[in-house]
C-alpha cells in the first residue's frame, strides 16, 4: 500500500496546530487514532477510499460518548430554564420528553443509515455500535433513562440550590450552549505566552460564576467514571483557570481567587478546590510540553503549516482492548 507521505498535499490544512485537553487525551491514548482524528486530509491524495471511510468514522460516537453528550445537552437545557425562572415541574418533564424523542430519532437515523455511502458523512450523527453491528435495540431505553437520571440526580442534589443561588446573587453566571459550540470563544488568549505563536489553545468550562472582578467559580460536569480519588485540581480545571487569568492579561493569582470543581453526575461527588499559583505554573509548563510533543508529529515541527509527518511515525497502541473499542478500527486495519 502507498502510505501518505510527508510531501506537500494538494491543499493545506484549514487550521494551524491546536492544543486542547481532548486532543492530548487522544494522543496519549493512541498516536494512530490522533492521526485519524485530526489529520484525515493527509489520506486523500494517495488513498482517497480510505480518506472517505476515515471521514465517516470521525463522526461515529460510541454509546458511552452519546450518553455523555446528551447528558450535557439536557443539563444545559435545564440550567438555562432555571436561569430564566422557567424550571417548573412541567418544564422539566417537557425537557426530558424532548430528550427521549431526540435520542430515539437519533437512534433510528443511525440504525437505518446506509454506511456504504461514503459521500454523505459531514455533520451527521451515527453510533459506532451501528456501524460495527454491535448494538441491540433493547439497550436504547436504558441509555435514555441514564441521561434523564443524570438530570434527576442533579436536581435532587445540593448543587441545584447552589446554582440557583448563583443565578440570584452573582455578578455574572455563564452556562455553556453545548448544542452550538462557539469555537472562537474557546480560544485562549495566548499573547502573554509568546512561545505559543501559531498555535491555537482551546478551553471552555461548562459553567462559571463571576462573584466579583477578583472572585470566580468554575464547574465542569462529568458523566463518566470518576477519575480522581482526592480533592486535587485536574489539569482540565487548571486550564480553565488559566484561560480566565489570561482574559485579564495576567498569569498570577496574587489578587484573584478561582475555585474549581469537577462534578460527577452519577454520584454528584465533586473534586477540586481553590487554585494555587503552583497549579497555574504547572499547567503553563504542561501546555508548553504538550505543544512540543505535538510538534514532533509535524513536518519541520511547524505548527503554522500543521502538516503531519509520515503515517508510520504515528504508532498504534499495543492495547488490544483499545483497538477493539476504537471507532477507527476498520480503516486502521487497512493501513497496516
């Protein structure tokens, strides 16, 4: 097979190099998956059929990812209603009914789709389990109730009243609109960090509160497995805090208080705390390290051109379990 080479492509990538927690997680998970997620265009010149298949696979979601996404959608819908004093019992029931109908429609669309059509893949939804024929219809309703149950647990928790209090008394409260992400707003102001020239750094919390010009709270909703067993502040929360500081053109916490928590919807356990200067310093160092690592996979280590090196430089994971669960496994096998 002719592998994509490092010679110039017919077209340049649309964007310069980007760094985000999601991208770094994918790179750490599997270098080949990172390539197929973010450098699919490199396949088009030499292997157009594999490019078309990889483009389709980029849009696949596992059931776990689907539950996570819909949980965020539903919680956001509820919080926006709560912010406008519209979160009545009837409104909550309506939001959940709408979500049930939305998920059933998504499921039917995914199940009935013709996956041999390689021309119809942009901006669509389908489940990896349908593409790989691993889904049983009887699992749909439990997935729906998992999403609705996440909202119920939030409403029954102390966080519900806390959020209502923030809406009532804080200077400003932001609630994310995950259905319509604003990627420009996600960009971090990096002009205080000149070594990030030609790199886009993306970060955006689910929920933040401005109590005053020097006092902030960040909340990030989680619907998966609890990863932290203590009250340490995750790198993702540190990144959100750094973004807030850079909006003020500073990197010091000398006169700023930022408190940040990850809240797990399954248990409503929260992990985090008050940010310290060492947290900010460590995330700045990590971002610099991450970008240098990403550059190793670029021709001439040039983040502006953002052109990947040869495919074979992106190593596959040695974990069979990761490969079995990867949405790209069909095209990845053909690249070997």
